[in-house]
């Protein structure tokens, strides 16, 4: 019963925001901004740029709110706008190089036990080349399929797979180095 009330409250909040009710828009922003900043931060290293992207994306959320058809989650709809805004920002401000590799081997990426902090993992992901990072985030974090990533980024599906493979190899190497450093073997 509580879930129905929460869902109904969200629908009312969305309707008020569609009608340009500033308080409703503020509540939506307050409810989702921290999580969406985290999404933007996955794609953009600089926290200030990530904040700017998030704010721009929230403007798109509020201007496009009338287009939300309440199919799927509202948070997921906002998240997709954030991801698309990050991709647009990176396309405009950086030249992303994708390595076309015909030889693609799917490697298992072992789950990292909680021996590394979230900041450590974010640092490792941030150190990836932009193309690797973009595909890694879209596939591993966001859950997109390779054909979707290829379409979003304007690359072929093989390139998406190759970028993910290279990102995983790079991260595995960095994790091994980090472990060796922590255990004093390097």
C-alpha cells in the first residue's frame, strides 16, 4: 500500500512540474540530483564539469517532462538524459579515439572484492582512455548492449566490444599493480 502512495505522489509531482510549478521541480531536483551527479561523474573526471552537465541535463528534464510517458521508471528516464548529455559533452569537448580491433576475445572480468574503495575504483576508471571509459561505463555501469552503444556513439558493434575488452584488460592490470603495491611486492 505504501508503494502505491509513493508512486502516486511521484506522478502528482511530475504533473505539477509539467505545469512549471517551481516547488515540484525543486523537489524532483533535490530527490535525484545527488544520484545523477554520480552518473555524470562516471563519464567526466572534473566534478565542476560534471555538475554543469547535470544542471544542463536537468534543464532538459524539465523542458521535456511533458514527453515522459510513465513507461518505466522516472529515475531511469532522467538517468538516460544524463548519460546522453555526458556523451554530447564529451563529443564536443574531446576527441575520442576508438581502436578498431577485429580480434575480439571476451575475457572474464573478475568481480573485485570490497578491498578497494569506491574512490579507488573511480580513480582507476578515470585513468582509462576516453573511448575505453565511455564504452566501459555504458556497458558495465549502465547495462547497455553493444549494438545500443554502437548506435549511441556512432561506432560499429565490433569496436564497442573491442573497447570493452581493452578497458577490462587495462583495469585488470591496474588492479594487479595496486594489489602488489599494497602487499609490498612491487
